[in-house]
């Protein structure tokens, strides 16, 4: 009986902390992106200042690419904001992908807060020049 | 956005200001009046300024900057940061989005009056430029002992 109670309590606590976590993370930063395409594939560049390799997460499945990151800023104890353009430390942005992209061959790099992601196209999806025969 | 710039009592501007303040209040996002040297929010680079009794720290969220192009100067309590972020348009590709900033920028930040312009340090890491300015000791809170 007491064991069952303890279990219930655990569940409640977990739910509460999840709710709290959601509230805290309500404000997300939308990283500005450049996206362009050529015959080989699609390239995405995203500005995510403050994010390093360890605080960046890229989730890819067949249909979507989710970019998330946490800006890690050194700040002294007890610092008060005098002014703040940036009101959160969490970046999140997602993009729908299409079937001709080879999601298992995505390459990503991060330098000075700029994320670069390259998604190649399947060979059969690359554009072919179609010759026109005359006569 | 219009902030204190329009504080001269014209009714049209008053209306703008009222609307602006109401929007800001409704969104609950903008507690500070716009500084006279400030630029539109969202302009590259975005800036945060924080302070403690000992120091003022300025954070510029400037991803992809070449540190060699950054020019920082301070005159009394006016901090100027200029630089150039190159994000050229790629050739022979089709763009779907081009949201990232490309070009030169210059921001002037008014710091509290008691900063010491002789003691400024700057560091660029992970796309964040952190400028650390020490405050004068006289301005820091002092414990007074009762004799």
C-alpha cells in the first residue's frame, strides 16, 4: 500500500516538473537562416550565437529536420539586465524535408555560432538535362 | 519603438506612443524605453547589457564574425562597436530564404556613468562578443562600520 503511494507520488512529481519545464521554455529564439539549393543538394546556414558543439542538437528523420541549441553565456553571479534584445537562451526551428533528400548523408558543422547543414539529393533526383532531338 | 524620442507632446506622436506602449505592455516583452542611439530590435547584432556593482558586461550576439574586423572603442561611457559580417550570396544556386545579415554594422551603447574606460576587455567565442567594463571603485557599495 505504502509502495503504491510512493509510486503515485513519483508520477505526480514528474508531471509537475515537466509542466514547469514547458513553461520555462516557452520563449524560443528563431535563428535566422539562409537556405539554398543546387544540383547536389540543399544547404542551410543558421545563426545561433552562443551555441557550441555540445549544446547543439540536430534531429533528422525522413520528414523533418529539427535544429535546437542552447546558448551558453558566461555571466557573473547576481547580474542584472540593463537591456536585453535576446530574452531566451533556447533556439529551436524545424523544417519539413522531402523524399528526394538523402537524410542519412546529412553533414553539419558549427563555427563561431554559425551552423551549416548540407543535405544531399539522391542521385536519381538530381536534375538531368534533356536533350531535344530534331529531324 | 518611438520611446522617448517623441516626448514633445504632439498629439499624433502621442497616439503612436500610446499604441506602441500598449502593444509592448500587451506582449509583456519590452520593459525598457528605447535609447536615442538604439536601433530597431532584431537588427544584427542583438545586444544584451548586464551589470553588477563591480562591472558592466555587454554581449553582442554576432555569429560568424571575423574577430579581426571588429572595432571597439569607448569614450567616457559611450561604447561603440563596429564590424562587418560577410554572408555573400552564393552563385549558381537557388535561394529559398536569405534571412541572415550581410554587411557592415555599427552600434553605440550608452553604459552607466561610472564605468572606467581604461579597464575594458573583449572576447569573442561561439559567435558572442563579450565586452567587460569595470566600474569605478567609488561607485561600488561600501560597508560603513559604526564606531
